[in-house]
C-alpha cells in the first residue's frame, strides 16, 4: 500500500553488491583495512550468505551474547539472521494504526506533498581513473533539508526507481568577502550530495567515453558552438597574446632567448637543416670517391 516507505535489501544482483562495496565510505574502508579486511574494489565484500563485514560483526556479537538462541537449543544461522534483519529493514515506516469504523486502518504519519518545489540534480558518478563506470549507483545534488526517506520516496513515487542504500554528505560553499561587505557564502555551491544504490543498472546518457570517435568529435563541436564550452580557455590565450604585444602592435614586449620570437625559431630551424644537408652531401661525396678508385689505388 505504501511502497514508497519500504527499503529494498534482499535479492540484489551480484553486480549491485559489488557496487555497494565500491561505494563504501573512506572512513569505513580505513577501519576495515586496520582489521585486515581488504577487498578488491571490483568484487563484493559480502559473505556467501550475503552479510557485509558490518553485518557479520553484528551477527558474531549477537551470537556471543546468546541472543540468537532458539527454543530448540540451536542458534540462528547467518542466512536466517539476515532474513530476519531484512524483514525488519523493509517494514513500513512512518505509518500508524488508527481506528476507523470499528476497524484499524493504516495512516501515514506526516503531511503529503503533491507538488514539491525541491530540485533533484543528477550528476555523473565520481569514477577514479582506470576504473569502469558504476551503473548500479546514481548521484544527485539535493537541498540540504531533504532527508534519506524523502529521497527514497521521491525516486520511487515519481520515477519508479528502487533503491538499496542512500549515502549523503554536505558540501559547504567557500567563504566570500567583498570590500566593505560581510562574509558570505555562494548559495549554489552549498548542497547535499546523495549517492543512491540501484537495483537495476542505469548508464548516464551521452557519456563521451562510450561514443565512437566521429560522434564524440561532433558532440564536442556542438558543445563549443552552442554552450561555449572551452571559450574561457580560448579567451585566456587571446588575453595573454594581447598583453604581451607592444603598444603599436608590432613585435613583442619580451625576449627570453632563441625561442622568444618567430623569426629566431625559423632561423634556427634553417641553420640546423643546412647543417644536416651539408653532412649528407659530405657522406655522398666520400662514397662516390671510394667507388671511383681503381684496384691498384686501393692496394697501394
């Protein structure tokens, strides 16, 4: 009934489990490395039963405390304990039972928002050099007031996207201070990043590394013409050329050796070419003289 309030944990694909391992926070990876738990980023760190290192540690603690003892004297196995944990995780959240016409009815706690004025900006995942793109993960920039439950409900109710985990972190804008003005931040550079685990793979559209060479060149040309991508670098080069010219527009303001002017560069190229041709002519002349010698002259 209220599917948007559920969390999906069980029965995720192996690739999604490996993607979950690759997106583990750095602090958690460092803590596990000190414990001797090191896993290849392209593989999953889960046990054969599906427990992550954190879940396996919780299972061992509960087993040592005797909390997993059943009525028949046996302990819950890892698979049984994980199934019970997933059933608790996927329970309906934010729902209370209220009496209605002599029966109990489920009612959502909170206020429904039918036309939200929040903006979800999807960006490409951070992919380190040399590693493939993670299709079982999506990255969003959301307002700082949005919670993980809001993100899960929004994605499932609007787009039908099922999520497995959500990790968020806040980015603060650098301080900006003008002359005679108080210190302030840049509004559009303060945001919350949400990394969402996906059940179904999703590839970011129009990735240049996945395009053929001709299509990649056409896209870059379109970006330069329509969106002026790279125009800042071109303007910077033109500015440096303009400030380095003399006032009358003839010559340059600086001289730093042989490579400072185009005339010096061409002169050096011509001199080296002449030396090379002269050396070749000398070798050719010596070979001709050796071929024209008579046998008597060679024995003498």
